[in-house]
């Protein structure tokens, strides 16, 4: 029945429907109890606003004539509980929406999810904040009465009153007096502190609480204050702000205004952001906004506090990879009194060794070893048995260097005899010659003086032998000489040192690679252990690092999220040339505008005050030993102790077979993985006769078996804590085939552990095989038998010459190589799915039944397409979107790795032909060519 104008004054058209209004009412409720039409979302209707009860879903719906569809009534209101039990964070939530996650009830405030409290707030906001992940208490509320020092003896002493404050946790928070971070408070217990009332009464005590257990991200944003605009539209939830002056690297905590009292506050909180007070605008030129994101699932984050007052001191030595020796005042330091962290490139020295401004020197070596003299010969010589092969060793005993040219030591194969050395003396051996590199220039006795009686060391053709751009390492009577004390006289081909005397022994090294580093050339470092992001305070003021401003992503990625005045340093590399440009976001013109040279200079002095290393923070601004540093280093929730390192580079045959690795690794620990255009390559350690790549002895690269041209990707997977290897590996060949097709005997145990298999370098999903027992594996594809023995080597028919009628049978004589890796599980997970939509650059977690925790993986997600490793890296080649529940692929190589069904691609671009296909065959076309995608994460 259709709706049209009807007349009720002519004839007997109805005895019940007597007017137009009743008829329209009838049309509105007529579909109410009808069933939905086949293939449709509801019954037929032509009346705007008509009602239908969807009894299958128990939902009341109304007809939208404009869109020709049935819409659920009060849909937004239903959403408050409609996604209550979703496994991932609800997308596009409405204010007041509820969600149960991990047994806790959460509600959406309009900006963020917050937990529903189990009790009412009391007088103290601290009790109310028991479940909070982030909290800024300013001002803090003083608890009860003040306390004073005890006067047990009855003497006339001044009584210092102290104010007491409660906090969520002293271990995870930070205390401030006005704008300055303080650590000199007195801890009463795990949640209470006290501080002198004489200070707190004249200032504003504040507390910042961050729950490290659920912390997943720290996002820093640097914003320029426009003096004519007090408002900044920026997220205020879970965010703290610091103000910076244009000529100072020191950040001041900004406090929210409470009860309109601007004397103890710096900004007002508004629904759309913050509004700075007049004093804050006048005082500061920049703002650093720090926003914290927290997990719904993971609860394994860690906070490590460290400071410059601890018992050890760290030195940043940059690219000094490999073994090192440390010298204090010219004496070699025993190896157990310092620690060289090759990952963070720092040297950690016990502070007791550094008293009274002792001079520190650090020398990189080709090869070295340490030990203690255990035996003496009958003639009173100390006996050292070298564990490594040395070509030209410099032997250091009790901190002093000796060379065989002086006669103080003698070397016979691996045995070194040291005159007058006693049992218990420590020794170190340094290699002075490695491959074609030779450090030693001359060793001998000082035997010449000038006309003034000053001794010197003659160097033949000095300007050519050791140019002024090269370094000199000089030992005199066994002690290392500071480079500032070495006087070069190129005109007379000599060097001298103040106090040098005839008869002294010397060892002169030609340091063309600058292998000697002195303390003033090192950077100050604060050791932290492994971490993801840090906050560093210098004398109570926050320093800013480059993570707040440097971006490797293009400008377009920030168009929708940038705030007015936000500044980024965009870094790009074209043809090997890297450019860095500061730009500021203009919210009115919607573009990034290049900053002036004056602003760029100010930013250089503020935003690079320190930098994050792997296990330390490196201080870049001028400082003295009197300056105090406090570091808060955060490991994000479920961060892996040793995260994966993935690097890719294009290579040509002309560049040779040695591939340098930027990060040092320990050879022989199965840390290194190598891929050639996505195909896994085995090493020469997996099989004695089948060639593979070879790791360098120094752990600074690897050698390919033959020259190669293409994309080379390497992965560093360091052993986890307590393990000596990252995994166990074995290469299976025809020698391991059993009498059953596709069944192999494995020499290493397959469980307990996590098994990964590559066939001819192609990654196999777990579904393609099963383990029969601890040493036997069977591949499921019986239709395509693996080539593991001469009995199943196939033959290939090829056309001989240009005549198709002439063919020749060619035997296939190359066996399949199966690389098996077994590692501890370490919460590893894997999912393989089939991709029928090659044009889709998003991996939908729910659609492919992937565990939602993949969106909270903090280590790299290893992505394989049809068994080929992509080498994709987080935030560079892919991005995790927890709100949408997808992984977005950003790398253009994805389209090249995907196989396309040409017929499917044709039908997808022509909807009419696709509709004809469905009409003819009764179903949509299913691609015949499919792509297998494997994801591995932890």
C-alpha cells in the first residue's frame, strides 16, 4: 500500500478510516510487527518515521526515507551499554558510555576512559585517587596538625615545624615546591611525606602521580606561546605542563589554578584545553606538554629512578664499540672496577675510584683480555698464559704498560714472563696490530736532549708519519700521558713532554682512528637500565630531549592533531643528504610555517639538553660535578627487556660482501638474523659444509657468502636475561629425512619452547606442520613433498633450443634446506590469516580473529607476507590504532609483496560486472590467488 491523498466525502471508502490523520497513523505503525524482507534490513515502507520492532534483535527502529533504511531509535543512548563487553576499546564512544575490561567497569568522560570508583571520595583526594593512573595534586592538602622535632633533653633548641602530606605512592610520584622538583622531603612511609612548614606555607606544594605499571606511552609536545593568545586547545587529561624561557633550558612545572587563585596557579583548565594566566604568559615563552597513555590490559610497566648522587659515574663514549681499557691518572683500571655497556655506549666507573678530580682516559682496543697472575717462575717472573692469539701485545701489569722491546717481558707462544711481577697482580693485554691496522709506531728508550737539556723523542718524517689530524698515544715508564701534555714539534721532527728524562722507557702509538678518548671529550651519563622514555631534572628543573620535537614522519601526518603554536623539527633524507627544518603549526592557515633563525636558535638550546640511550640518558648541556640530576626512566607496560632491532639497507655487488652492523652484538649467541629481499639466510654455524653468512669476530657486521645486490635486512634478537643464546638453531638437509614423506629427525629438542621454521628461507606458519615427538617434525603438505633425498629429486622438462618439439629432461639436484629455531616462549604469539583484499592497507584485528593484545605489543610485530619477511618497523612502516582495532601498513612495498588475482582486480574496479557475476553464479567472485600473512609478536 502506498501513501497518497484520499477523499472521504465521496462513496463508502471506509467506515473506520474517516480522515487523513488516522490513515497516516495507520501507515506509521503498519510495519510494527512485520518480518524483514529477504536480503533486506527490514520490511517495506514508504512513510518517513514509521515504526518497526526488530524482534530478532529486540530493537525498536524508525524508517529513514532519505537513506531508505531502518535506523535504531536512540542509537547513541543504547551505545552507553551496547559495547559493554567488547574485547577492544570501543570505537567512537559517547559521553557516559560504559565498558567492562579485565573485570573493571570504566566510563567515558568525553575525553578519556576512567575507572568507576568503588566508594565515595573522602576529605582527602588521595583516597579518591587510589585507582587513578595519573594525578596532579596542586596544591596538596596538609594532613591534621604540624609535627616538630623532639626535645628529649629539654635543651633550648629551635623547633622546626613540618607539614605532612599524603600521596598515592612515594615510589612512583614526584614532589614539587612551586615550579621546582624536590627530592629532599622526608618519607614517613610508602604514601606519606613531610616537609618544613616554613617553606610550604609560603609556596605551593604539588605532587604528580604516574602509574608506571599500566603506562604504555609518553607523548611530548613543544608549543610556542603567543603573547596575544592565552588559550591553547590541547588535551588536559593525563597531561602535565612545563614552562620554558627563550634563553634557558630549564622547565618549570605549571600548576592549575584552583578557586581562581592565580597566585598559586599558572593555567585554567577548560573543556577545549588550557588558558594561561597573565603571569604565565609574561614569564614563559614555550610550553612542554607531557601526556601519558595507559593500557587497559597490560600491567607490567616499570619506573627506575636514578640520580647523580649515586655511587657510580657514567661516561658516554659514543661509537666506541668493542673492547676498551680505562686509565685513571695514567694507570690502567682493573676491569672489575668499571663496566662497558656496548648497547648504550657508556662506561660505568665506581665513584670511589674518581675522588679528587682524577683524570679519566678511555682507549678503544682491537682485542684485549684481563686476568690475575696466579704463578711465578723459579727465577721470580710472573707467568701469564694468554687465552687469545695476540700478534703484538702491550702487556699492562699492576696498571703499568710493558712492551717486549724494553726487555721487561718475554713472550714464548702463549706464555708471557713479566720480571718482578708477584702473584695476585692484575694484568691486561692490548693488541697493537690487527689485520692491516698497526698502532705501534716505536718503542724504546729516551736518549736525546736539545741544547737546553730537554729530552725528546725523535720521529722520522714526523709531518708525514703522524699528521696533525691524527692522534698520538704515548706511554712513558708504563704510564699513559695526557694528550695535552704531548708537545709536537714538526719543524724538528720530535715530540716531548714536560719532565721527560733521558733513560725513560716509552711506547709511541700512531692513533689515526682516534681510539683514545679523554674525559673532557666524553659526555656525562646517568645510568638507568633499559627504558622507553625518561624525564630528567637538573637542580629541580626539567630538561627537554629531542623526542618532544624531532619527527621523521612527514608534515601531513600531523595536520589533524597539531595544536596552534606546536613546533616540530622535520627530518628528511634525500640522496643521502639529511635536512632538518623547524616548523610551527598555524591553526588559521592550516599549514606548517618555517621558524625564523632566532626561534630555531632558541630551540637548539632548549630541546636537545639530553638524549635517551638504551640504558642511560646522555647530558648535552654544560654542567659541573656540583649540579644534581634526577632521572625517571619508564619501561612501558610489558616492554621487552631486550627489544628487537630491525635495520634494512639497499646493497650493490660493488660494495663487497661485508655488511656493517651499527649495533654491537656478541658473535655466536644466535643474535643475528639476515634476510635477502625477505628470504631468510642461514649462517655458517648451522651446517659445517653448506655456506652461509659469517659473523665478524668483533660483532660489528657479517660477511655474505657471495656478492649480492638488493635489499638486505638484519634483525638483532639479544638473549633474554639469564640466557646465553637468543635461540637454538639447526639446518636440516637430506641427511635428516626419515622414511616417511615430509618427516624429519631433528637433532635438537623441539619443546618446551617456541619453534620457528624456514624452508629455503621462506617462513612457514605453525599450521603447516606438527611435531610428532620432541625430535621429529612432519610437514602437512603431502601433495608437495619436500625435496630431501635423491629418491624424490624431480625432473624438469625444458625446450631444447628454439624448437618446441625438442625437449630435454633436467634433473633437479638441489635439496630443500630447513632452518629450525627453538627459543623460550617469552609470551610469543603468532597468527596466520589469508588476505583476499590485496588493496586493503589495514589489518583488522576482529575481522581476522587476531588476539586484541597485538595492539599493545611493545616489541616489534614481525610481518611476513607469503613467507617473505617485510622488515617493517613500528611507526615507520606500520602503525597500531587501538581505537579502530587495526594495524595500518604505511610502507609502499606492501603492494609489491602482495599477489593479485587479475580477474578479481578487474571485477573490483567495475561494480556492474561484479553484479553480473553474482547474478550469473549466485555468489560474489572469490579470488583464486590468495595471500598468506603471518604476524608474530610478544
